[in-house]
C-alpha cells in the first residue's frame, strides 16, 4: 500500500534554551551547541588544526569541507575567517548538513557572542534561509557555502563529489545516535579520497571503531577545555584526489536569462566564456521585457522538485539583490476561486517558507495593501520579499565581460576533443570542450529535447497608476516607473511561431486587470511586447549534460528568472566537482 504524500513544510524546529543568555542548549538532544570553555577556540583546536588547515588547502584548485551539524555556523565562520587571512590558490567549498536549522533570530543571538566574526556573520544572516528544506547556496567571494537542510543520511546518499576534510560536529553520540551510525560513517568513506582528513570532538569507542571499519586511520589527540581528548582521522582507501581540469573558454549559445546565468557562474570562478547570440540588444524572448517577476512556486507535497522551487527562489532573490536590479518588492497572489483559496490556506499553514517570506492575507486586507477597491471572498497569499527585476540591466551586468559573437548558430558537432559550432551559413565560428545550449525557442534546431511553446504578450502604460503592491491574479499588475505593467496572455503555438504584438492581446490584459481592480482604464497609449516561452509537458525545466561536455538548459517557461540562476550554478558546480 502506497504511503500518503508528505506535506511540504519547514524543517523540524530547533528546540533550544539559553544558558546565561548567550549559550544555546538543545532540548531535543540535551546537549550544548559549542564549548562553554570557548566555542571559537574549540573550533580552531578541534577542526581547523585537526584537519591541518590552512596548510592542506594551499595549491588546491577546489578544496571541499563537509560538516555534519551546522548548528550556529561557528565552524563555518571560523573557517571563512581563516580562509580570508590565509587563502588557498583556488576556491573553498564548505558543505554543511543540518536537520534542525536555527531560525534567524536564534542564529544571530548565538553569533553575537563573537564580535570578531560580526562582519562575516552579517552576510550569513542576510542570506540565511531559515528552516526551508532542501539545498541552499550562499557565496562569500571565493568561498561557497552549501547548506543541506535534511537528515544526515539522506544528504550523504544524495551528495555528489569528493570531500577533502570532514568536520563531525553533531551532538554527543550518546544523545544523537543517528548522526554517528555505521551507515553514516560508511557514507563518509564513499565521498572520501586517499588522505581525506576527519576531525571531531568525540573519541567515543563506537565512533572510532565505526570509522576504522569504514577505512579511516584514527588517532586520539590532546583535547580542548574540559575534554581530555579529541579525534583525528585520515582515510586510507579510495581513489587519489582528482586534479581539476578547468574548462577552456566555454561556449554559451543564447544570451537570455539562462545563458546569462551560466556566464555569471563561470565568471564567479574566474572564467570568461564566449557568448553567441544574433541579438545585439539583449532582448531575447522574455529577457527583453521591461520587468520580470521573481516569486516562489509553492506545492502542497514534499517532493524533490518542490524543494528545488523554493531553493531556486531564495537563491534568485539574493542574486538580484546583489546585482542591484530590483524594481519593486512585495507581492499579493489572489485566489481565483474557492478551490484555489483552500489550497492557499493549506500552503500557508504548512509554512514551507517562514513568515518573512509568506503570509496568509485575509480578504478584507487585500484592498488596503494593494491600494485598490478589490472585493473578493477569498484570502490571498502575501510574499513580502517577492520582487520584480529589470531584465536587460541584469543580463548586461552578467554578460558584458563575455567574448561576444553575434551569429545565429546553425548546428554543432563533435570532434575527438571539442564541440564545433557552425553558423547558419555553414561557417565554423567557435569550438570548445564545453558548450551550453540556452537557445530558447531555437533549442530544437540544435538538440533533441521534448519541449512545448506558448506565446505571451505584456503591455504597459506610462501614466496609468499601478497598485501599491505587485498583484498576481491569473494575470499580473506591477509598477513600472510612474505607470503600470500588465501581463501576460498565454497561447499555445508551434516552435516556428513568430511573436508579434497584437492589439487584441493588449485588450485581454487590460480587461482582466479592470475586472480584478474594479477600474475603467483608458484603452489608448499602451505599449506592448510579445515573446515565445519554452515549456515542458510536466512544467519542470530541462537542465543536464546531454553528452560529454554538451549541456542544455531549456523549458523554463514563465519562471526563467526564478530558476535559471540556481540551475546555472548547479551545472557549473557539476563541471568543477
């Protein structure tokens, strides 16, 4: 008998109490988060010294640390601080697994104990995802933090890549047996290479024996504070460390938000790609619109794709904030009928996002927040941090340093070592070992993917007033300068459809907004723009390596500006893994 679906909710609450106002203690595990003898000193003594840092990350292209138990983030911030004072030659990737993440207020309260880490803690707190399930990526210059908010065994079994150092910092083995099980210790070995270091505060016999069975050579070292001993280990088995082959100048086909996101991810790693697109004005498909919406997609059931949509939204938000292209924040999503209103209520009560990101908005409050005379019997959802962004400045910021070729790609083929790119006249224009196809409506002319096409039209007016808060209601209404932007129509079309602005499509957008706002708008003076979106049958994006060195990103639909940044980061992370 199939198990009923699991609701998509936040992670379990970290139930804590505070000793002396500043030391957090877990009520679930009856254990402290860090040593009362000096948490920062313990981190340096047990984990940084125990894993031979900073010595071991020198001369490495990518050095990966994986921590079991993020807790207050102290180990990460101490590692980041050490990296900033003694950086390696390449990049540091810090992965941390936490099943009970702290809320932002508790995290700040704990980290306030170390004012010397305050500048680093400030950025962590700004980007902190709270109790949102899934995988979260945060960038600190040449350091990337990946948070895995899930149980430890699931995280390890679904993790890709090799680990150079392990920080085992879960609660005491006697009180948190799941974190120290033989299955977990065996999973550590599966991600280790010859010489991988491991450090922990505990020298419990069960842990030492489990690590030895998994292939680690274990030693006791002098402990810190009240702990007489600590543990160091080195993995003796496995393959040798792979030397990272940096891609040569990679090629990106398509300069919309997908291609621009790939370019951004490469440039963060010091690589400048070649960008091929016939459009010299950065107006590919919806990427040429004057504004784009960045809002979460929320599902009732906890599935991998449901977590991905939340993770992509949070990552995209911080990306656009850091690019400084945000136009408006705050969004009201109005239910269209009783069934959708019931769904909104369930989503709000399951609270997969915290109140700072999602709130149920009573129907009587919609008018006050929007500034419109809206009458509806149904509650809405309010997303305080959803936003509209400016597409063209965003894409320009992410691609202006790329090597640009203004050509239409006709085909690609593979030699023994490279992919060759040919224009529509049969001339070879570029070649590289790595090619990313982000060609939007032209994707099927280059590779075989199962996609669909829809046309959509938006319209805007320079003087018609917009609602105070961005509205979605099937269509959407957003502030644009001193006027309003309305969108978007939706029609199924063929792959060869040429989108053109149509007066009747503009009228559809106007009339839909008139219905929801109870206003009569002028029908003259409107500007419009039409484009074709690429979608898939199951509405999930296509993003993977089709052949060795040949990547595709397609089918993002109307959510390209939400999904593309994280999908791009995933592709480039895989290439460098």
